[in-house]
């Protein structure tokens, strides 16, 4: 029994609080990041995460302490100042928002680093390395119990590190903010003017969101650093955006992705280097890489918006267009009094790609009959082809009669419109070229 207890104690001592801090930081930033991504303000999270640095230093210099309350106040003021400065630079300088945010956070971050390096700020326990990648590894619990029963005792609460407590409060406030004001935030994210007309002050919501982003940033600074904060304000929300079109579902996905990034990155930062005989890497950096990996995976393999899905969809559309073109060509060939047409002649007459594959699909579906090299429509194929030709000629009539096109300029536009699922407007019985338009029930 000694070995399992010792292993449990080692696990709790070295991993519980660092992992918990990483999860809480990722969740708080991931939840708020949804509205930054939706409002195309992703760089604002980057700006705030950098610009709170001088706020931290100035708060320490004025208060003479690095207490969480003083640090939070300084970071909050710096975050609000960043938002105000960005808006001022954007309006007064007449430059686009991305450039304004880049200018503001670069200047403020440089100012913060300068203040840290000055002798007056030497007593502040904050350096450039801490700002970048945090100190998760220093949250070890040296007095960890060796049983789960002791873990859930009241005495354990007094041993929770300050960083974990602050992050837990920040995550709870961020989640409560989104849950309570979900309707208002949703409307403001998509249409700020509509939100204001509905009685929701969009500007106040914007600043409240920025204050919480600043709070999440400063709460995460000491534990996970700015790199992970920047990644978590963007990656979980952007990944979730690729998986769904519903905001509530997107937020739920972003929380799950944030947790997966934290756990996977923390475990991978030690397990993967160990597999190659190397030392463990920074845990916050591992979480950032995991978040980026999940985003890349979603970009490639998301069911609806992924690269593979879009390629498959484009291939299906191209094949359907080629099939439609082939059937319409065979129908026009039959209209001209020809019973069949050679495949080579049909392929050379059609500009559509994948015509061979389209003919195979049509043959298997029973719409085209093949006799040697000759192709002809079956009754099923004739019905579908007549509907296509009807749409094409009705669109030609509409373009001439309603849009003012010349009759010799309507074929190509109608060639594209005929593939739409929307029905064409009703028209005459003949097209602008004098050809009969098939009836809605097919050829008579």
C-alpha cells in the first residue's frame, strides 16, 4: 500500500495545482475570447495582455505592495486605458483598428519592460520571463496528502496557492458574466447599433468585456504568462467557431477546447520530451502548442468549415454541375432529332470538368443509357434534363425581359443560374431564341 500512496502524493504535490491553474486560466480566457473573435477584436486581447504590464509595475510603485488587489486595480486601469487609447488613435489618426491596436500595445509593453528594468522596480517579483511564459512549475504542493480523503478536507483549503484562488474567482466571474448577459453580449457582438436600440448600452458592454479581459490577463500573468493568455483569448474560440454556427454551442465548445488544451499541453510538455530522452519543456508553452494544434486540426478536419470538408463539397458541386451539363447537352441533342451522341463528341462540346465521372454517375443512376460509344437519355434522365433546360431557358427569358440583357448575351449567365436550387421566375413558352421551353411536368 505504500507505493500507491507515495505515487498519489507525488502526483498531487507536483501536478495538481499547476494543472488546475492552467485549466482555470485557459477557461477564463477562452470564454471571454469568444466575443473578441466574433467582434473581430482578437488583437485587442493581445494588446491588453501586453499593455497591462506597465499597469502592474505602476500599481506596485504606488501601492508599495504586490498584493492581488493592487495588481488587479493597476491592470484594470491599464486595460481600460488601452481600449480608450486604441479608439483615440483609430479616430484621430484615421487608421484601421489593427494598426491602432498594434501601435498602442507595442508602446505600452515597451514602457512596462523599461519600468521593470529600472532600479525603482527591482523589488517587484516580475521579470520578462515570468511575463512571457509564467511559472506554473513553482506551484508545487510540498505538503500534499497521500490519500484522497485528506485531499477534500477543510485543512486543504488553506494550502491552495494564491494564484489558483485568484484564477478560480476570475473564471467564475467570467462564466457568470457570459451566462447572465448572454443575450446582450450576443446582440452587441453582431450588431452594436441594434443592441443600443434595444436598450442595451453596447459601449458599456464593450468596456465591461475589456475590463474582464484585463482581469483574466493579470490573474494569469504570474501563473501562465502572456503567451498562453494571448493564445487562449483566440485559439479556443476560433477553433469552436469552425465547429458550429450557434453561439451558445460555440462557447461550450470553447470551454471544452480550453480544458483539452490545458490538460493535453501540461501532460505533453513532460511526456513527449521524456519519450525522446529530453527534459520537460515549459508547461504554459505546451498548452499554447496544444491549443494551436487543435486549431490546425479544426482548420483541416472540421465537419462543415474544414479544408477537407470544403474540398469534398466543392468536388460534389463540380460533379453535380458536370452531370447537369451532360444531361442538358443530351436533351438538346435529342431536341435536334439525334437519337444518340458519341461520348467523345459530348466531352469535346462541354466546357465542364469531370465529365467522365458525371457520365459514370448518370449511367449508374439509370439516367443515361450507353450502347457502345453512343449515349442517350433514359426516361428518368429525360425528366431531369428537361427540368434543367426549362430553368435555363426561363432564366434567359428573365434576363432579357426583366434585366435588359441582349438575347446573345444571356447564355453564360443562365448557364450559372440554372444550377441554383431556387426556382426561376415564370415566363413565356419560348425562350428569347425562339426555342420551346419544356413544361414543368417534363417534355410533352
